[in-house]
C-alpha cells in the first residue's frame, strides 16, 4: 500500500532519497507510535537502547571484531552478532555469553542466519529482562538489525502467540534464507506465493536506505547507531499497531549495579512517578529492583526500597550517600539524603553532586560489607605504620654500625636532618594521590557546624602537654622555620587525619556535624598511630612543662599525644574538615617554640 501511494504521489526513488536524506523517515506515520529507541554516548561509544528494554545496551562499532578467546572471556550477559566475534557460534549458558553468527567455523548452508538465531534464543526463554546486557555488532545490515530488533523487543515475542510475532516470523525466515543462501533459494521458506511477495516487498522497503547509501559510497561514513535507530523504527511501523502501546511508558535506564545474584539497584529517568514506575516495572518485567531511584531533574532523585524484606537499611544507604556527596555538608543539616525506611530523596536545596553511576556504586558499597580480613587488615596496617617506619630506621642504623661504628653517629645526623623533608614530601605525595579525585571526602572543605569547638580546651591542653610536633631546637634560618615549624606539623596532621583516617573511614561509621558523639574506629586507630609516631620521632620534641617534670615528662608527652590524636580525629569528623586541626597543630607548635 505504501509503495502504491508513493507512485500515485509521483515520487521516484531518487527524489524520495533526496527528501529524506539526514531526516527522520516517515515523520507523519511514525507519529502513530512512540519513538522507543534512543542513541547516546556511552563510554566514548555511541550506544543504542530501547525504552522498553533499558537494561540492554547495543554498541555498533564499525569493523570491530574480537577473537574467540576474547569473546568467551567477555563479561557476563554479552551477545556478539554476525561477525563481531571471529569464531563459530556458541552459547555459554553459565556466564550467559553468546555468539550469534553463521560465517566462521560452520557449514553456512546448514546454519541459521543471525536474526533467526536471535529469535530462537528469545523463544527458548533467554531472560533478557533481568540485569544488564551488552550487544556488540560491527555492521548494521538487515540481518543484524533484525537480530537487534528481536532482542530489544523480546517481551513482545517470547510467548510466540502474539500478532506481532506471527507477522514478523515470515520476514525473519525469508531474510535468513537470503542472507545465508542467496536470493535464488527463497522457495525453501515454503510460503504461499502472495505472502512471499508481500514479505519481499517489506524486505526491499527496509533495505532502501542501505542500497542507496552503499551505491553512493557513503556506507563507511554514516553513523551506524543513528541509522539502526531509524531502521528499528521502520520495523516498528511495519508490525506494531498504536493499540500495542496504549500502556507504554517511556523509561530510560541511567545506571545499574548488581547487589547480589537476585537483586539490583537501578536509576531510571521517566515521566512517571516512583510508585507508578514501580508498578510498570513489575508488569513489564515481572520483577523490580530491590532499590529503585527515579531521576526527576538535574541532581533531583527519589529513592525507594521496592523490596521491603531486602536486608539493607535505608538509614545506612542515606549515611553512605551523604558521606560521598560533595553537595552535602554539616553547614546545612536539611540539605541531605534522607527519608523513611521505604522512600526518600536527594538533598532538597542543592540536589546531589553524585552522578547516577556514583549513586549505584555507593549503594552497592553500603550493601556489600567488606570482609573482616580487609577491615582488620586496614586497622592493623594503620596501627603498625609508625612502628614499621621506626623499625626500618633502626635496621638501617644497625647495618651501618656493622660496616663502621664511627658512621653510626653520622647516620643518626642524616636521619635527623633528612626526616623532616622526607616526611613532608612523602606525606604530601600520599595525600595528593588519595584525595585528588574526591578531596571533600578527605577533609579538604570549609568546616561545618560549631559543635566541634567544644573540644578546643581538650585539644589545646593536650597539645601544650607535648601532643604536637614542636621541635626542641632553635630555627637557624627561614628554611628551618618553614620546614620544622610549619610544614612538618601540617604534614603530620595531614598524614594521620587525612590519609590514615580517610583510608579507614570507607569501612567504618564516623561522626558527623550535629550527630551523636562516639569514638569511631578511624579516630582510635589514627590517634594511636599519631601518638606512636611522635614517640618514635628522631627529632627532639618539646613542650611547655618539659623542664618542670624531668624524667616524668615522656609519660605526660605520650598521654598528651594520644589525647591530642583522639581529639583531633573527632574534630576532623565533626567539622568534616582537616583545616581546624591543621591550624591548631601549627599554631601550638609555633607558640611552644616561642617560649624557648
């Protein structure tokens, strides 16, 4: 009928090509159906997806091929189409990796085409509704595009008794024979003459643009994803009716993470509300993710725990999101992730600073508690760090003494003179490598709240008692003043309150501005390590009461260092910033030194 209307209207193939070049085909007809396909940049590759199957990503990369070994080791739930994997067709059901092909390693005359293989997978019950799937192709000929259409529309074909299934199967069979054996063997399909003629007209219609573009020598220049999207819409117009989509809802998957074998956290964008979307997912896929997020605008999300019995408390989810979100600060207690145990949302005023991929990563981290070996490994490493440094320095001194005992004093002098520049340089390098991507997580932000100021009397008293890195010798020049009086105390504070504390806080709950008071594991470990490092320091450290206490001074200094470390860690957590304790450390060091 469409061909007849074209002839009546006086369109020649060349005229129609000129009118439709670089434009959407059949705009008046396509308005009958929703445009369910979209193209977007995904990891620097243009990817195709369907709003009814947002968990399936299609990447069509010109000329892309992988070897058999690479294909078989591909990530779980990967499908290669029509030559994208250079090997015989295979099905790895354990890992759900499939190669649909009829070129390499097969007897072509006896092997179904790629689109037919895709239909068999769907009809055999391959679950494409669950988890994330990735489809690779390297050339959008009709056989490949039909395979993509089948996989993206699996929900309309899996039962085998729908009108769209009965209408498209003859076309798939004819195209399969043509692609595998050639035009001269079309009769093998065995369709009635009139039906076969109708199918061939449909195939010719679907291949119009491919023939034109190839005849013009532009096939290697076009965007394959955009071309495929247009052809998928043509197939939709050919086999779907408007009433097939009366309940259609646009749904775009933005990010997904697997929580365990049966549950996921997924971020969607949709015009639906969160409850409507939840019902829609359950209707279309027969299931819904354990944690569901709806993006309502830039940085604005609703989060819902769809499975009430899923063992992840939403309070834990909110805490992890607030910890990682750069837009969340103790300066505004209302601007945070929060809500009930079933539904909540992103920060109300600023929105979240997390991308969808960051959100699902953080929620996955909140659910997957680290093994005890990792948690205790970090605790022991953070605790043993200063002792390891002292042991290395001791062993080096002993080795030198074996060579020549007279060199021992020289080695000690080198250790004392070199400790500060090495410690400063190493600390700044470590902190930079840790904090460069997310400095706000490591305390490089404006202090929040005021409750941390309640600890000022304790930290000042413990610092004056010997808990800071105040050098017990005169500063010979500006270099000494800058290195020993400013940079070394700042580096020590950064090492323990930024590096070691930040390394531990990923796996342990910490305080927050305005929250409850408690001693966290990062505070205890970093405080103990700080005191141990100060005790093992090769530099002469002093404090105001040193001359008064005599031999009892080391006891006071050790207690002061531990108390300073604990208090500084609490201030670091409650202020969400490293700057208060760093300024206190440097200030106290300069004050103490001024008395000597």
